[in-house]
């Protein structure tokens, strides 16, 4: 562990356990200590940049943000990595999701997300619970910037049916579909993911994969955990992740303390 120079952690199901919507306060002094030792901390999530900054407010200017499942990486409020879905394909995906009455859509730009809500309470959920900066529009053609991620939100019992439909429609296109939880599934440009973003970030910072640690629990963390030299898999992870060779982790903060002791 003494060679670790960068630590990335997923949020939902990893740092945020049991549906928590805020970080444990004991996390922030640990990040401060890591920073003093020259170790970068990366918040690696499917969440939006704005949402992540709010979650990490006490240390928001001291960490790196791997947002939108790797479609965007921000450091010192500057774009480090950005991947966009081709315009025509993005609109096709948007309309396919909008055509399913059991799916709500979140269309991600660089600093805001666009909603075409079927139910007004979905706007409140994304803005007030998830913490996103939200722009409500009436149709996706209104968007005047690159689309970096498209997510659909379903009741858990409808997720497989919806995902099977979208896989049949778009699996041969230049995009990837990744499950981010029991209600969220994401479309990103092909080749986009947390692992790819970490690799690109490492090259910018001069840090090798074997000098990285990462924490995760779900399929959108797979490429990141398979890339780094020190992977940690949550004990409460998605059962589909059990094939990954990784250190078991019950609580991220406890593992960070162990890493700090060994730096």
C-alpha cells in the first residue's frame, strides 16, 4: 500500500451505504490527511459534477471528480476528460426512453442535466434528493450542448424489461449501457467508463494503475476495479461482482485508515 498515489471511490452503495444521501463526516479529515501525504482522492460516481461538489463541500476544492460514470472528469473546476455520445444516436436513445411510460429520463450535459418529466415529482427527486442542477425542457432537441450521458430511472421491477428492450435496440451502436443501481441505468459513448477515465487521468497526472486504489460495489465500477493495483469490493456488493479479485471492504472509511497507516 505504500506506493498508492491516487484513491477513487464510488458513491452509492460504497461511500453512501443503506440509501444514505450524505457522506459520513469522518470521511473529510481522512481526505485532508491523504491530500497532505500527496495522495489524490477521486469521487468516482454516476452522479453529476454539481451534485458531487455538494456532497464533498468540506473538501470540494481538494479532490478530483470522476462524474457521469467516467464521461466527465473535473479537477480544479477544469475539464480533464470528456466523452460525448454522437448527436443523432443521443436523440434516438432519448426518444426511445421517452416512449416508455415506466421510464423517466435524465440527460447529462457538462454542468446541468436536462429533464423531460412524465411526473412532476421526478423533478423534485433529481433536484432535491439526488442534488443535481436541473434544467426542465419539453423535448431533447432543445439541448444546445454535447450530451455526455443519458440515464433512465425505473421502478426496480421494471428495470430488466426496459433494459432488455434498449439492449436489443442499441447494443450494436456506438454506446454502452451500464446498470448503476436497482433503479438507474446509464447510456454513455462506447469505450466510456470509470476504468477508461481513471486510465486517462492517471496519464495526465503521471500515475500508473498499480499506484491506484479504488472502491466499488456495482457493475459500473467493474472496469475501475479491474484497472487499479489495489481494488476494494464492498461486502454488500451486487452479487454479479463476486468474480472480481479484490480486497473485501465493509466501510470505506475504515479501509482508508488502514491505507493511511501504511503510506
